[in-house]
C-alpha cells in the first residue's frame, strides 16, 4: 500500500508541477511522498531500525515477486474472485490509458495537454493496486480490518464515479460493471463494519 501511494504521490506531484498551479495540491503530494517513504522504511527494517536481515532493495524485490505470484494465482473464495475480476478490469483501463499517453507523446511530444491523461492513469494505477490488496485480504479472510473496510468504501466511491464517467447515468457495459462493483465493495465494507461492531 505504501508503494502504491508513493507512486501516486510522485506522479501526482509531477502532474501538478507541470501544470504550474495549486501550491496546496503540491504540498499534499509532497506530504504523501514523505509519509509513504517513512512508512515503507519502517515496515521493511522495523521501528527500531535494527533489522539487519532485510534491506529496502531486498524487501522491494520480495514484494514485487509476491505481488506477481498473487496476481496470477487462483482466488481462494468467491469474494477474492470478484476482487480479482475488478483488479483485471481496472488494470486493463490503466494500460489502455497508458497506450493513449504513448500515442499522444508520439503525436505531440510532451505538452500540458498530456496532463489529463496522466492524471487519469495515476488514479487508475492507485485503484488497481488497492483492489489487488483487497483481493489478497479476501484470500486471507482479513476484510474485517479497519484499513480494508475503509479501502472498500474508497473503491466503491471510485467505481461510482467511474460509472458516471463512462455512462453519464445511462446503461453501458462498463458503466453497469462499475455500478455492480461499487455495490459489492459497499456491501463488504458495511457488513465487515457491522461484524466488528456486534462481534
């Protein structure tokens, strides 16, 4: 999650810097970068910084390998399967947006017109990684954790926005799928919260 937020912060800061406006938004991205680097560092080497067996590079390699294996592995239950489908769906939209960015650069070089494409790519990248994390949590039956409940709410909101972006309220395949995912994530977040409250 820290690495996902780090990527989001770095790309976001680049976009805002190229646009040349909104100092408060720049500050929010800078704070995101600082906090995620700090969180990832402590997570890798421990709060006391005495973990000599793990380095940041080793941990980064391990995380990359585990993520790749997890992405291609079969889900262990129905919930994990739905999160897997959602992850693939958003990742596909992300790579389509990356293709559009490449085509734009080939035709126009790097101009401020690329910023909306980069911003969309950045949001899709973060959403895809969040969905993968939820898929992993579902595999391990850990969706009841506070972080995962909040992530379900955020993903539901993102899918709701995606629904209106693609369909403008009309019924389209992408819009209908986004709406279904939004309901699924909301349901999981609410039911997990209720279980924690009345356990």
